[in-house]
């Protein structure tokens, strides 16, 4: 059977969040499914780290890039001599028109709960296109039970038309390393934008003498006030913005940290939390949205609106070696419940259900 995949998000150099999920799903589909035929649709030639073409695995470059879901994808679908059985979009945006079944991926609905934290153009697009995808997709993939319930509540979707498939992490790169960096610091990994609650995190850091904060991630929207905060708080010498960091360097940074902190106001999942736990680093996360679901009892949960609670949690982990060891071991165990291969297999089962596809053979999984 034939599966088409929208590879737009996967074909970028700096992958975070949705683009990381898209890339890993594509990589693992190619790895474990040799039974079905795939065409990956791209706006440009595939980057070198995408799987190589083979029998049953091809790439197709479409135009125009600017009108991808409105023209490029529908045109390719309607004019195809041999149409696929389904098209999978590892994003919120399915093709606007389609002669075949569509599967969407909706990560979270933070834009509905915190509209003031989004640029107007992006907010309009997210609200309108996500609603369209939710109401018109033949099935929806989401990344946490929290997001599933939110999608059901907001769009009145039948729960049987939504499948939860947890993301994973690179277990070859993110693991405990014997060599540790000398400097004690806490670390945040993620996009720099208001929803991530970085200003409150820096306010907590400002109250704790001697502690350093490393912030890893590219800038998103409304980031200017966040970048100015260290100067305003008088902690310029204790906060470092590193921008996007490659996987190998990120794993080293996590291994050298005393604690990982993600005080987000809203998360669909939180892949960096898994990466930190896999490196044996104690984690502090918000007690809202999907984060308690991801961390379980393997980390400290705080009210993201309380600078006091964020400060207290950091102080606890900075001063209590036994507590750090406890959460280090618990986090390692918790991280093993997640993998990209598990996620890919769950999504493949949805393909089988929606498209009536051949089952991939378990013996092909490596």
C-alpha cells in the first residue's frame, strides 16, 4: 500500500519540537516498515540525514513552497496517477483539499489558552488551520493524554479518532557520561518565548547567590523582554543564552548540569525533559498541562506562576545530594518508558486502521 508523508517540517537543519518529531518519525518509518511504499513530499531536495531512497522509499519535491497545504499538496494528490491510500501530516496542517484520507498531528492547543503570547499572524494561522485539521482529518495523532482531552474539549472530536503517541529521545546521544563539567549550573532547553516562563525562572535565579543558568534554544516570538531580563535583574554574569546547540554538545551540557528546569505555562509534551532524565539529571517542571504526565514521580513539580516555588525547588536540588541522587535514578528509569521507535509503531498502527495497510513485520525492527 502507498503512504504519502508531508516532510516539510522534517527537512530543516535546526530541529526542535514539531520538526524533531517529524524527522524522527520519518527516520523510524523507514527503519521498521519494509512492507509499505512511501513517498515523502518536500519543498526542497532532502537533507543528507534523511533516509536514503530505496525501493518503496522515495522523495518528491513540490512547488510552490509558500502555498504548501493550499496548493502544492492538494495538486500533487489530485494529479497523481497512482494515488496513495492516505497522507500523513506530522504537523497541525493537513492538505486543504484531498481525494484520500488524511491523518493530522496536533501537538497542543497553547495558542487557545495563551493567545496574548503569540504574534497575531501566527495566532490566526494556528487557530484556523488547527480547527480545520481537527474537524476534517480522518484521524488525529497527539503527544499526550492531556492534549487529547484538550482537543476533545475544544473541537468536540470523538475520542476514538485521536491516538496518543508519546515522543522519544536519542538514547545513543542522551545518556549518563562519566566526565562532568566543573562548573555548577542549572539548564533550560527549549524555544525562547513567553509561554516557557523564563522570566520567572530568572527571577528565581536572581534570589540564589552563586547559581548560574544556561539557556539553550533558538528565539521564538516575543523574545526581546526575555533576553533583556538578566540585565534588569542584575544577573548578566550568571545567565548565558547559547542559542541552538547540536545534539552532541547538548548532551554534554545536560550531563554537566546540577538540575534541568522547565517552568512552562503550557507544554504538549516536553522532549527536553526526557533528554535530561536520560542523562541522569534531576528535573524541575511545572505542575500543569502534560508535564506531570511525562515526569510522573521522577521530578519536582512546581506552580509555574510562583517564583517562590521555583526558587525553593532549585535550592533543594542545589543543596541536597541525596535528593539529587533520588531524582537522578527515578528520572533514568522514567525516561526508558519513551522511544521514537515506540512512537513510530503506534503511528503505523493508525495507518493500518485508517488506510487498511499491510502490517509491517516485527522482524524488520532493528
